[in-house]
C-alpha cells in the first residue's frame, strides 16, 4: 500500500449496458433468468461497482503484487436500466482500517439513481492468495 491510500479517494466509471449484461445473460443455464426482462442485471451492476472501486484503488497499491478482493456488498438496486443506457458508477473511499477498505458507492443510468450503498474490500498479496487457493483446491480433489 502506498501512503496515498487514504479516505477521500473518488473515482467514476462509465459503462454502456449491452444485451450481454442483462438478466437473461446472467446465468444462461437458468431457464428462469432467460425468461426475465432484458434489463441491467443486479449481479452485473455489483460487478461494475467493484470494478470502479478496483480502478480507484490500483494507483494507490503496488499493483499487481497487491490487489483487492470484495468482502461485503450492501447496495440497493432501485430502478431498471434497459440496454443501451450508459451507467455511471461513482465510488468514494470512506474508511481505511489496515487492509480493510470501505467505499460509498452509487450508480446512475442517466435517467435516475439505480443503486446506492457500501462496499468493503480487502487488500491482498496476489501470490499468497493464489497459493492459498491452490491448497484449497487440492483439499477437495483428495
């Protein structure tokens, strides 16, 4: 972590919603999802908010040795967004507690706010994390 990693960091990420980010595309294996309306899926919206947080953080980390992983998400999804709309994800780092980070997050689709809430991330050492995951994978293959 660099000394610049402090509360107050803000970032905005804009993303035009394609058909591939709508509810029917979320789990193509699911007939229930495939029958749903073609609107921006909550699962993809959460990913967009995480992406904005990652972009906000990376200049303040020893990227790619240090990375961050999402550990908690608490957001609304209060309005539907059709494909073709541009969604703006705005994030602000509000707390740094060691390697634990808390963001305020908000998304707007050009017509209205579609999401508000908080997101927690944790800074990891990428190689140590990968090693733990390799060990975990071995444990179920035995």
